[in-house]
C-alpha cells in the first residue's frame, strides 16, 4: 500500500502517541463557509493496516452582525461585546478592522505589549476596560472618530494555544451629519461559545 511520504515519516511517532494516550488534534485557520464538511482522521500501523478512524462534522456558521451608527462630530463610540461565560486569565482578546481593509485595532494580551502589533493609525485612539476578563466586558472604545472609521470590526477571543473561543462582528457606520447619536441595538448582544463537537 502506498502512503504519502509525510504520513510515512510520522507513522512511528503516531504509534508512540497512541500508546501514550495523547490526543491528536487538527487546527484549521482562516475559516470560510466552504470549510464545512466531514473530516476523517485515519491512523495506520507500519504495515499499512488501519488502527483506528474518527470522523468529525464541521459546520461553519455566519455570525449575526450587530450594527452601530454614530453621527460625524461624535467624539467617541463604544463597540459593545459583553460575554456571559467565565474567561481564563491566559486568553487573548483581539479587535480587528476586517472591512474595507484588515488592520489590528486593539490587542489585550497579559503576556505582551499592546502596541507591538497595533496599527500605528489607532495608537492612542482605542481603549478597553482595564480588567476585561473579570468584568466580562470586552467592548472597544474608539476615540477621535472620522468618516473613515466606518467598517466591519471583529473581536476574537483566543484560548492559550490559539483556538478560537468567542467571536463577534460589529458594523460601525459614521454618518456625515451632526445629529445626535443613534444606536441600532443588537438582536443578540451575547456571544456564544464555540465548543468542540466531541469532547
């Protein structure tokens, strides 16, 4: 039986892992709707005989997008994200502008400096709760607003090893008028935890 060279090279390692009882995981990054489907992991021994097999169904869902509208001349806006689940202290919270172009807006990471990855345009213009993990308030405050701040903002909460725990998408529209702030309330203000299909 012919096998891919990479599979052949790691076959002995996989057998050792199975013997030790260690879980083998596959991480998919940059997900799209087209990634939905059935994924099958098959483990063979050195003679090509199948030892075990497991199938997992992945369903990639479209997140409900919240809309926030402000008028030009408003100095600040709060992009809301309140969670209900307890968060461990080693998670990373990442706010990004994802449309019309991708930019790192704000990063909360207890082990790193925020400014190392933040887009220079937003330095000094963003703010989060001083203790977001304990307060469960991951909202982002944008200061010194301009029409060009309109766009789609995505907040992603990562677990220690980079797996996505929570995610929320908010569309911000800065209108070219001087009327008072109007806010379109979210139909679903709480984020849902993304849990493995089989724990």
